[in-house]
């Protein structure tokens, strides 16, 4: 018995809103990655990788953001691409898959980059 995927019949107002939300979220992630790579992202309550380690140690914050920057930027790019596909797709099925795949890729990239950067910092500094 085949299951049908949900149709996403977005009309222009909702379609524009979803497209803009994906693209802006992606651009924000790309900017976060760029700021982290440049060492210009300081600990704050809004942006960045806020874990117990990075919040208590400014050196960990800088290191983790520098090391995870490419992963964060690629995660943002995946959201921008998903947003563009959602906005241009001729059918709801394509929009559904663009949103699902874009979100999954973004999540995997963010988690992978964060974990690898944390492990690298802990190994380098012998932190538990």
C-alpha cells in the first residue's frame, strides 16, 4: 500500500514567506560561519555554538567557531538552496522534498561541525 506524500499547495503569500524564511536563515548561518572563521564572533545570547564548554571558556568559543566555520557556512548554503528550490519549484512535492532535504542536510552539517570542533579542542587542550 503506497503512501502519498503531502502536497504543499502554497499560494504566493505563503510561498514567498517560506522562501524568504529559508533564504534568510541560510544567509544568517553563512554569516555566522564567516564571522566565526574570522574570529569576530564573540560569545553572545543569539548567535553561535553555545555549549557549556564554549560559554565558560573564551578560547574554546574562538577555537570551536573557527574550526566549525566551514560546516556552518555549508549548512547555511543548504538552506539557501532549499529556499530557492521551494520558491521556483513547479509542484508541492518538489517543495516538500526541498524543505526536508535542506533541513536534514543543514542539521547534519551543523552537528558534525560542532562535534568535530569540540573533539579537536578537547584533544588539543586535554579538556574533559
